[in-house]
C-alpha cells in the first residue's frame, strides 16, 4: 500500500479547514495512519523544501509554514500520492479546478507565497523522505 505525507498548512489550520481536508481524504477511501498538530521548525522546513531553495518564493514559504500550527498526516491507499494531488488541485489556488481542495477553498491573496491549504508528496521517494523528516520511525 502506498503512503504520502499530507500537511494542512497554517492557513488551512487557522481557517478551521483541517476537518474538511481530512473528511475529503477519508471520503475518497484513503486511510489516516498518523496525525500530528505542530508548528513546524525552520530546520526541518529547510530539509522538506530543499528543492525550492533559491527560488523567489522560498523564504516566504518557509516563513509561512513556520507561522503557526499545521496538521501533519501520513495517509495510505492505492495510488494515494497521485490521488491526493488530484484532490488537492493545482498549486495556484486561482487556477485550481473547482471541486479540488485548493479550487474550492484556496484564496489568492496575491502574497509572495501561495497559501494553498495543503501539501502532498509528489513521488514515493519524496513521500518516504518527507515522512522521515517529520515522523520518527514510522
Ligand atoms: P506543490 O507540490 O503543488 O505544493 O507545489 P511546489 O512543490 O511546486 O511548491 C511548494 C509550495 O510553494 C506551493 O504549495 C506553494 O505554497 C508555493 N509556491 C510554489 N510555486 C509558487 C509560485 O510560483 N509562486 C508563489 N507565490 N508560491 C509558490
Ligand atoms: Mg511539491
């Protein structure tokens, strides 16, 4: 069974959308394996977002992700990596399709970083790497 790391980012947490995101994951038939609410530290965010270092939105992204509590979830299911990213929708909340989390709920504030409610791993390698950053021995 495949697994992925989902994060309900600080904007989603602050707006009270954690339950709505988890509801959509469960309604799709995926399994919530582990849930943890925490404010992310910058060291682990730097590891998590290493691929984006040097991009214009990198520092705003780390600042945003460290700005308040978020919910970290290990989610499992058949093809869950691709499936959750389909549920999440496109990165840009304005372009994300209606029906997706970002399309239905994401607000485009014109900020330096897109505050788009959720993170989902983009490959099996990313998922295992990211789960290793945020969870010990899972
Ligand atoms: P994701 O896999 O869909 O989350 O997108 P990426 O891995 O490419 O980017 C990580 C996060 O950085 C996104 O979820 C956004 O919060 C932010 N981000 C990515 N690309 C851009 C961009 O072009 N502009 C802005 N402002 N933020 C971005
Ligand atoms: Mg990504």
